[in-house]
């Protein structure tokens, strides 16, 4: 019962703020709405008992990436009146693509359950209080089976840091 | 009561809204934000199925996606800043230097 | 009598969670009042260190000053700057305040007082959610549509982000010793080892102290909100109740940061020497300390100039004695012994947090302000490399103890000395750099009267 209420609440907030986010003219409003969407997604993670991903989403995505976005939006702030959607045709293309994709995935999912022996095997999830502690399980898996991707991710972050600094640095010789 | 279908449809909805945002918006920063939305939709899917199958690999993958999204946002915003410094614009239709 | 299922679900929810709900209500109701009185304590301490008396007019010895301040802020005119984004202008202080209060939800103020019932990622939750206050700062600075605000917000955000990294890495040092992220388990680990973690990793505590002063925008790191620098930084255009929300958020953040330091380094709700049984008489310290405060009030009562102040001092003394009796009763009555850990634990916890905040205030009134580039250099060049080296050193110390069988104290001492050596090296580098920048050669080049 509690699970249902939390899921519907967070899902509703996520979809509503995402829909608002892609339609705002003011980029800072879009950023704040994306923050709301990310917090609602973190709530979904918490509802799925994935506590470490929940807190990683809040620390990294909301506390790091969104602050970066808001900084850049402040830096490149242009007049709001210039922003109006000029692409009439593009809107219909986007809606058609979204509709096509949505219908396709829905059909795959709904029909897959009816074909015996084929399609998705979906079992009942384990009850919540019999789950192993999330952080310990994640750490055990991360440092044994997925150690190589972990090290590669750290190299990736280093490269991205160097790249971002080089990109955004002012060229003093020009 | 909350079946896996609920999570799949939520993830689908966020993915589609993100795709609409990427195709429709002029401001490339908002396009980048819509890409983050798409990545979040994928994360919800991964974590939901990790919970259903009891395998923590889904959450490990979601963790890597979050780290990767941070790196990509940093580099992407660096490129936008560099371009803005040269051309004074962040609108996709005005970035037409290579047009013949 | 069968209830409809939704009502039954609500009743089972309340049955399971009523303690946590009461704790949450207490936090939300009490923290603004406590923050107001922390401001009064700060003003009185500032006065004491500057050889004057501080607020004395409103109420006996100025004790009703926070109430007067709150009333003044509530009735002030609510100004919104021209061309400011109204929605975000309204939202920013709310984000700051909500982030600080929500992060208090996971802190355990005693072995039984905690809102989030021992969440798996306890400490990370507190750190992560309190870092959401950054959004409040940057949105507030931008929404004010004033250049002082934007520059103040950017400086403040840069400072917070840099020192957040240093604080997180310093915490990792203590978490390695605890072996878990859950808050109660961290304090239990300190009880099992029989020693507070500050004695095993003093360098990490020092790094966290400096980083947390910068995290809360306190002096000597208060460049973003110092009056002589940027008017009031991101808070410039905020007046009345909105400003008080920012202010309360800042002081609530101070309490959060103090609680994290107490849980990780100062033994949480444990008394000094928790495992040593011949020191069990230390259990009598809480009522004795409170009774001593009462005795001091009686001593000062005779020296008051005005009669009502004599009555007031006697009233305070009698309250202290009553509280001391409440603390002492479970020690003697065996049937009430079960509330002993909760009651005395809360007392020790609050005492340590108060000590930490006292240290904050002491540093504020003593040290001059850091310049912004000095601040950034301290964060990135000195504290973060030092915190990383500290994590490596703690790891080495733990391996030396478990694999090679060294004495725990000897390994900790050796690695702490090594880390301090690295610290001395880094500070020496910084001194050489500033000395080179202001050496006689460059000074002559800059001298307008030379030649």
C-alpha cells in the first residue's frame, strides 16, 4: 500500500515535471524542473530499495551536474524574448517519432506476455525485508566482478575533466 | 501491486519526453538536459529489473551510467561555452558555420 | 469491527512509524528556535571576547533577543527586485532551508532519536542532501538580478563545491575505520574499539573541521557574505522572512555539520572512555555538570544589580537542579534504567555538538578573513591532496594492524606522522610560492617610484 502511494507520487511528479521541462521558454525554469524530475527519479530508486543509487543520484546528478548546468545557463544568458519555437515542422516530426516509438514498445511488451515460451520472463520481486544490505552488495560486486569497468570509469572521468578544462579555458595567446 | 510493467511504462514515458525535447528545442543546453532525461529513464529501467531479478549488476550498470553522464555533461558544456565565446549564440539553428 | 482497508493501512503505518514521526515533528518545531538562540549565544560570545556585554536589553540578560529579532523580520516589508524572476526568487531560500532540515532527518541525536530508521547509506544521505543547499544559493543569487548577488553566489558555490570534496574525502578516512555507512553502526564501532575515531585519525578530523567551516560560509571563509566585500553576497536582495530562511538554513547547516563530526570523530552519544569499566563513575557526570551550572547561577545571583535579575538567576538555578535530578534518577532507580542510554546519550551528543559549534564561533572572532584565491588554493592544493593521502595512510594502518599484527596505536601514530609530513610539505610549497611572488625582485619591478 505504502509502495503504491510512493510509486504513483514519484512517478507523477517525474512525468509532470519532465513534460513541463521540455516546454518552458526560460532555460533556468527548465533546469529547476529537471532538478525536480531527478529528485523524483531518486525517489523511485529509493522505492525500489536501491539506496546507494538513490543517494548517488542526489549527490552526483542534482548536486553536481545540475549545478554545472545552471552555471552555464547563467553564463550564456540571452534575451528571453528571442526564444520562440520556430520549427513548426519539427514539432510534428517529434510527435510522430514519439508516437511510433511508444506504440512499438507498448505492443512488444503487451503481446510478449501472451506468447507462451517466448517473450519476457517476469517473476515476482523478492520481499523488501529479505533483501541483503544494498551498499555492501553493490560494493562487493563493484570491486570483484566489475573491477575493470570501475578503473576504466575513473580514467574516463579524468579524461573528461581534462577535456572540459581545455575546452572552456580562455586562449590567452589569441 | 506495482508490477514491472509500471516501471517500464514510467521509463518509456520519460524516454519519449526526453526524445521530444532533443528533437524540438532550439537551445542546445536544453537539448543536453533532455539527453540527461533519457539517461535517467534508462536508469529507472535498469534498477527496476535489478530489483526484480535480485541481481545487483543492474545497479552497478546504473552507477556507471551516472558517472558517464557526469563526464559527458562536463565536456558538452565545455564545448557549448567555447562555441558561445566565438559565436555569441546557443541556438541550434544559428550554429551553421559548416553549411554550404 | 473491521475498518476499511485504507484506514487500516493508515493505522498500521502510524503504529510502526510513530516514533519517527514524533522525532521529525520535534526537529521541525525545535530547530528554528534553537538556531535563533545559537545566534544569541554567538553574539554574547563575540561580546565576551571583545570585552563588552552584548545584547542585554530585551528580556533578562538579553534572552528574549531572538524573539524580538524574529518579530522584526516577520513584519518587515517584502521587497522583490525589479525584473527578478519571481518564482525562483521565492523558491531559492526554501530550497536552502528544506535541504538543511531534511538532512537532519538521518542524524541520530542519541541511540533512539532518529527519523530515518537507520537507512543503509546514513552518512552519505546527510552529506548529499545538505549539499542540495548549493542550489538554493546559486538560484537565489541569479534570481536577484543584481551583480553583487551573482558574483557572491558564484564565489559561494565555488567555495562550497571545493570544500565539499575535501570534507567527503576526510570522512572516508573515518568510514574506513568504521566499516559501514550506517550512523548507529559507526557509533557502535567506536564503542567496540573503545576509542573515539579522532584519536586514530586526527588529521581527518582537522581536515573536516576546516572544510566544514568553509561549507557553512563561516569566517574565516565568509568572503561571499562579508559586508565589506560584497554587501551580503547572494543574500543582498533578500529582506525580512526570506532572509531569515537563508539565515536559519545556514545555522541549521552548522548543526548538521557538527552532528556529522560528532558521530564520526567524537564518539556520537558515547561518554568519554565508553568501554573502561572502572571509569563507570563518569556516568554521573551529566547531572553533576548541570548541577554545577545551577550552583554557578546561584553564585552570580548575589552579584546582580537589579532585583528582578536576582529572581531570574534563582529561577534558572532551580531549573538546572530540576533537570539534574531528572538526569540522576534513572541512575539510582533500577526499573528506569532503560531510558539511561537515550537520555544521557542525547546529553553527551548535544554537549559535543555545542563544543564543535563553540570552536566555530571562537575561530570566527579570532582569525581574519581569507582572500578568495587563498581560499581556493587552500581547498584544492592543500586540503584535497592531504585528504587523499590520509585515506591511503588509514588503509595502510589498517592493513598493518590486521595482516602484520602491529599495535593499533603505533600504526595509527606512524601513518598520522607521515600525513602530517605531507601537510608540512604542501604548506611549505605554498609559502615558497607566495614568497616568490612577493620577492624583492618582483617588488622592485612593481614599485612605481623605483628608478
